[in-house]
C-alpha cells in the first residue's frame, strides 16, 4: 500500500531528474498520483532528515497524525534546493500548501525560492542557527550530555572535545558539531532531543510550525 514515504521518494526522484524523473514512469506523474491517492494537502519543507525526524517526533508526541491530516514532511537535502521543491510542490506544480523550517542565515534562499514559486512564506519558521541548536538550547547542555551518556556516546564526545580544533568553543556549538560527525547521528539525535523535551519546553520554531499545520 502506498504511503508518505513512497510520496517522498517520488518527489526526491522528481527533484533530482526534472519533469521526466527517473527511468520508467515519470516521477512527476507518480508524485501527483500519490498526492491524490494519499490526500496530501500540505508539504512541510525542511533542510535535512534530522529536521524531518524532529518534526515527526514532536507531532507524534502531540498526538498528531500528520499523514492522516494530509501533511507530508519533505527533506530537501539542503536549503539551496528550496526553489526547486517549492516549484514542484507549490502553485506551479502540485499546488500544495507549503510550510517549513529555515535557518536564520538561509532566509534569503527561502524568500527568493518561495517568491519564484508564487508561494506565501507565512508558514515558514526561523531557527537562529539550526534546529539542533534550538533543541540544545531548550534542553540545556547538561540535559543533552545526559542523553549522549545514555546513548553510549560519552567516550566519543569526550574524545571530540579534547581535539585541539574543538577546544575553547561554546559547549552548545561543540554539541552541534559532534552530532554531525558520524553518519546517522544527527537523525538519531533529532528524534532523541525532541523526545526529551518537557511540555512547554519546545523551541519556538517547532511549536509555531506544529500550530500552523
């Protein structure tokens, strides 16, 4: 049975291969068919899979069934792809309502990409540095280090902070960098940090996004 993951895959193929998509059935047609079949009405554009994991985890904690509500969170593989995804999924393409998260220093990419697609930008919520930084700040460094300990990553973390290149920096920045040093770690911690949040502790961009959907 087709699900949102199949829709995400079709959109990724479409974005990578243009209107003709991959070999076989054109990816754009496949994405359109799946959107109709699944009742997709809103696409939430996020930069990468760790953001996707965080949004999905927070929605589940809040008792939300995003797929059932016609909402699909889409990882774009980088902020500079926003114009492409907004064009495919927004008014020029599938005509979906667009929302999402962006980092403060990437607002220009989002603004230009959404303007080019003729899509409103009111549903996009801004993280100061990135979503990991927002979550680390919400939980506090000791709270995040406790999660690192529980995950068995404390020896790797201690080795990381002893390296000359990482000494003397703010602990929040060190933790952000640490989470990006191993494949899959950012995705895992995107889920874990959201799971650890207390009610009312959610970072403003995540809270705003979920309320908007």
